[in-house]
C-alpha cells in the first residue's frame, strides 16, 4: 500500500463540523501513506475529494455549487473527483447521476477502503456506502493533523436519538463505540508528541460505553484526565438528556477538563422540544445548567438553536429568547429550520414562513451579539490563560489563541508563542473575540 498512489497529488475540501474535519485528517493520512501528497489547490491536484455536510439544506446546496465549479476542470483534465461524508451517505447513487463529474461516492463507514475505491474509480464509477457493524480503527499514523498543538480524538460514531429534524442517524448510522484502550493509546501518543489539548469527538459523546468493559463516558473522562502531558481536555457534542451527574462530577474533579461545554438546547419551548423528540424539557435543561454552574462556577457554555421548527409560535420563540437571556451563553450557533431527507420532521408541513424564520433568526442573533459583548466587556482588565495557536490571518504581528471558555483571543507577544500556555491581560473586546497583551 505504501506506493499505490505514488506521484499523485490530492486536494480535500471539507464542509461541516469538527467530525468532518477530523475525518478529512484520516482520509489525508491514508492517501499520504499510499504515496500521494497534498496539493494546495484543486488545479494542482490529481485527486479531488469533497467531504460533505448534510446537516442543513444550505450546506448541501454549497456542495453542489462547488461541484459545479469543478466540472470544467474535470472536463479539461480528467482528474478523479470523489464525494465523501454525510451527503454522500444520504444521497448515495443519486449523486453519481446528479453530479456527472463525480467518479466515486464513499460513505463514512467505508473510509478504511478509500485507496481501493480510488484505484477502482480509474476505470468505472464506484459507489461504496454500505454499513458495517464493527468499529474500524484508523491507526494514529494514518491521521494528518493540521495543528501541532490541539488534536481531535474520535471516541464514537453515529447516533440512536432520532431527533425529528436530524439526519445524523441516517448519514452516520447507529452508535458504535471505540475501545477505550485505543482512545487512551492515541492520547498518550499525542502527549508524547507535544500536543497540549485534545477534544474528544462523537455525535453524542455522553452515550459512550466502552465496548469491552461497558464503562461509561464519565469513566473514560477520568482516565483521559490522568494522561500525563495533556493540559486541556474538551468534548463535543453533548446531548442534554445524557448529561448525568457522573459526567458533571468527572469534569469538576479533574482540573485539566476545561470549564467549557457545548450543550445544544435547540428550542426554549418544551412544546417544540417534544415535537423535536429531544427527550428533555426547558425546565430540565435549565436545571442541568444550574448543576453545572454549582459544581463549576464560571463555566463557559455554548449551544445550538433552531428557529422556525414546524409549529413554532411567537410564544415558543419568545421562550427561546428568554432562555438565551437567562443562561447568557458564551457563544451560540443558530440556524433556520430546513427539512432534511428521511427525518420525521420532513413529513410535517413546514408551516413557518421563510420571512418569519429569517426575522426570528435576526432577532436571536442580535440578542446573542448584545449578550456576548456585555460578557466580554466584563473581562477587560483580567488575565486569562491562553493556549497560543498561531499568527492571526489578518496580521502576522498578532497572535491568536483560545482561553478555557473556547473564546478567540488575539494578542501581541514577542517571539512565536505557538503551542505555549500564556497569561494574557485582556485590554479590549468585540462581540466575537477578545484582545490582549502579554505582561511585560
């Protein structure tokens, strides 16, 4: 396998979340192990791989638009073009008909076959989207990581929750859990290579169970926290219905687990949450927030919110605004509802007009921007522990990093502090980032 793609260059375009970014690292690593080398652009490559996201209709539309721009390049040069990720799994053979420039379609459960698929796609169109019951391990050597400082570590794949709006169970399959020994071995390897921060990944990390011992996610968290050399630990994504006191206790008892949590609530209305099949109420979510803050005062919380879900009334939306005002999130990712194929909600009339969805989204984002600016202003004059991640894209003299709450901090500092933890005094802020300087 070491030279099957010798002399070829590849380009990967990634759409979507951290899980897709991590998958692209696995895919790049496999291609490099087979002899291929990364290219800086599609024009400079022999293989173009598009890692797709299906979480929203807009995400899928971006992929078709990108493919359309590649079509002339395909006609001129005959490059191999492949589609991976969630759209690939959802649309399957339909993609090969809809996108004639594509030579192969490969779903997330078949990434371990990527090189074989590429070789076969030289002579015929290939569709590889079947499901597998077993966990397929990606050796650490087969992961090309962009950052030398912070790393993603997959612990599980898929979801069994079937939230009414969500395509994940159809795009990623049912829950499969990675053996904890493999997770811990990868983290130990990363620590030995100088990584300072790891982020445990899964569609619902809270539901993790070691397939060998049956130990829950809280036990894994404790074992990860005891790995020498890893100074910050994060995890995503958490489902509120599975965030028990054992997980909260594991976070509180281990100081290298960041006082930060992404906890999607999706709607502040219990009636909407019931139609979404989320498995909790507004009151339960607020109780979780109280328990988190009781054990870890100052914990930074972020969330996801959908506006305009079928049947959402103005009163329902006002409950969402009220919850945002009460919790005062560090960050919010908010979206207009769009029906996704195969989901339960897609069978319900999409009865909230687009103009109403847009108005609600603007109101929500305006409120959150105000809250973030107010929150950030309270930090001016304080000193924050920052993990430096590199130079700012806008100004090479300015460095960028993140604090424990996962907020972006831009700062000036002599030399190159990348990969180091620094104490940075916050001197200014905007609604989306903080500005500071290293003490003299």
